[in-house]
């Protein structure tokens, strides 16, 4: 049946193509665009108005939808609320904007899905978009739109996931939309850190029924704290969070694959979507960073492709100079210089253990219930001219540091509650302290308790490096026991442990899209990668493409890095579209 308003496009693409050839310098040599007898050719481009950072992209019936992200470094300037932009690709060489939706002040609309559905109450194309507040007046939830005619989108409903009175930013970060074999339509939503911060401690994964898209109905929540006993700070690596980040539904809607950052990918049975049941999950080795970001399925659901997003590759260290039996380096997150020691980039001194070290006051604890401390914690030593060693807990770390600095300490080290190092922050501001694991902290405390001196060095150049994020392939024929069978990385995602990255950029995998035996991946500074996954144990790159450098005078520039950053990728028929965060939308074609 032909629907009113449907936009079409030619069945074949003209041979007059604009070809962009880029050489990618890597740690292992040059990486040309053409590899394995295939290449990506650029057909068209649109800058989308240049008024906001571009988010994910989706392609449906010859129409591209591009979301809007928020700029972390300047929320007021970088959250323009421009929503989802709609672009007609009837002529792929001349993308033509035809509309927009979900435009709300102080709100980003990064990720969405479009599906053709049919229920007793709705027949047509449904778009579900996740809304996140990047200012207190922003929106936090799921918005559902009728895009059967993409030129005249109609809002059908809004479902709030965090109440406005909670005065929290965040909201629906990623989602999936699926019509099950029983006809029900489910929206699977991730609300990162909801379980830790939401007033009702609802899980980071939400399941909402939108069979009647005008009346969304919450069915269930699932959280790692309630189901796995994992607190949000019990992750690993540099970014040690346990949080729901992405989610993908099986084609029949009977399983969910939730990318849960350092908890790996959680596989849930949705036979009863009101009572999701844990089936299995992936994991990481102890020396890996973690950061399960997103997944897709291949080979009829027997293989899962996991993309791990590792953006920070410099691992901060603390050097132990004395005693000799402890001498060496330990992982210690944090940044120097930073308040309250603005001018300190290096300090060497004896440690002094000060216990919890909270000043008196009313505290909303980062790790527990709010409490009032009538009298300051008694220091167990003299901080003057020494480096303060604190236990984490009760009051904000910033309060501990300000007190220690006022009493003469020359630096600070904070012992984590979990066996992982961490980077001390206050909101989005780094604090001038190092955060070490509980195990390392207990070793230092034991030395001090025995009356021995412990001398350490904190320095901005004490660092080692790890790889950027890549892909992992899992055999999930038995979903209770996922088996890792393969990996894939680009050359520049591999990092020299001592020298660091070979080039400036963010060379991490982001979003994987499976199209038959081909895997298309948006790879930030490494552009678009096309990988043959007929044998997922031995993936083979076929082609690569980088957005050209462009002048972007009107764009909100990313604080991450200069140069192109490819966020999203989508494939439909012979068209490939990619969203670049700062410049706009690219239309590509794979030639084999």
C-alpha cells in the first residue's frame, strides 16, 4: 500500500559521484580509504544549519533523521534545543531539509528510532526520541511522533522519566523501539545513573509500552544495584561507572541487550516485559577499561557485536618513593593542577593519614544519606607540609580538600570505597587530588599505622596509556554463557603504552550497524569503517572513510577535540548516511 506523503528515491544511483579520498595515518602505517576491493564514495552533504552539535542518525524510506547533542563545556551555549532534523534524500547528491521535531529549550535529542508499525490504534511510521535536560528547565523522557508523512510530523505523546521537581539533568540517553510478534510495541529506554540519583531509585533501564502511542504505559524498570548488587561507582578503569548506557531489542522483541558500561552487556528475557529476567551478561578482564557502549546483532541473533567507548586513554599514576617494599607506581585518577591547589603540578612529600577528614556542616553525601556533622572529624595527624591521605565518605571531597589546604597540606590522596582508582570531581570540575583504590589505600595506611614513613610524588606527567575503545564479537547461541570469539580495532585506536596516541583525536568505536554480513561502524576521529563479519572470529576491514575538514563558523564546536568526529551511521539499501558532530550530514555509497 502506498501511504500519503511517502518520499521516494531513485532505485539506482547515478554514476557521477563525488569521491573523497583520505589517507589515515596510523601507528602501523597509512590506512587508505580503499581496502579489500571496496570503497566508500561521498554523494552529498548538508550542514543542517550549523546550529548545534549533531547526534545520532537514522534512515527510513529515503528520509534521514539527525539528532542534536549538547556541548558539555558550555551548557547554556551548547544546548540549543534544535531537536531532530528531517532531511529528504530523494536526490542523495542534494540532501534537502524538510522539517524538524522535538525542539525544546534546554533539551538535547540525541538518539531516536523510526519503525513502521500497525496496531489497533495506529498504523504508519512511528518515531520515538529520547529527551535529556541539559539545563534545569529541560525535558527528561520519551517523546513519540507520527512521521508517516515526514513533512508534517505530529507529536503523539510524552512520557517523563525524571520528574521536573527533582531538578536533575539527564533523561533518556539511548533507546530502541520494537513491535513484538504478539503485536505489542515496546520502547526500551536507558536513563543513565537513574538508579543512583532518581528520587525513587528507579532502574537505569525502563520498559514502556507504546502499543497505543498516544498513551505510553510504564511496564518495568531494571537496575544493576537492585539485580546485581552493583553500586554505580563499582566499575573499573579510568571511567569506573556502572550505568545503563545503550539498549538494543531482538527482532521479535523477546530479548533486550542493555549496554551497562563497566557491568558489560546485560541480556534480558522479555517474554513478560513487565518482569524482565536476567539471562546472562558479558564482562571485562580486570586490566581492561570497560565501557560497554552499544550493541547490534548478526547472524540471526547468534552473534552480538559490542562497541566499547573509551575516550580517555591516559591513566594517571601516583609514584611511591619510600619505603622500598612499596616503591613504584599505582593507578591514581585525577588531574593536576586543579582547585584547591591551582598552581601545583608536582608535589613530593610524606603522607599523613587524616581519616575521613570532614569539616563540620550539613552534607549531602556523594556516597550515602544526608547527614549533619556538628563537630569536624578529628585529624589523626598534622597535615602541614605533607600530603593528606583521606578515606572517601560522608562529605563532598571538595570540602575535605579545602579544609586540608587551609591547615597546610601540600596535596591530597583519597582512598576509594571500591577496589578501583577514581578521578575526584565536584560536579563537572576536577579536584586537585588523586583517587586510589581501596586495596592500595589500605596498604599505605598499614605502613603508616606501623610508624613507617611513606613518601609519594603527585605529578601531572605521571601517566601511562591504554587503547581507545574497539569492537568485541560474542557467540550468544547460548545467551546464558556469552563467549567472546573475536575483536576488531582500527590502527589508530591502538595506543603506545609509553608514548601515547600517534595522532590527536578520539579513535574509539561508537555505534555499530549490521547490514547482512557487513558491519558499518561510526568511529569518531576514524570516521566510518566497513567490516566484513562473515567470520566474526576474524573480522576484515573492507573500506574506510573520513569526513573532509570543513570551516564551521556557525557551529557549536565540540570541546572534545579539533577535527571531524563521526557520531552515527545508518544504512538503507545502497545508501549509507553518517552524522558528523560539528559539520552535518554525509550521504555515502559503498562500491564493491
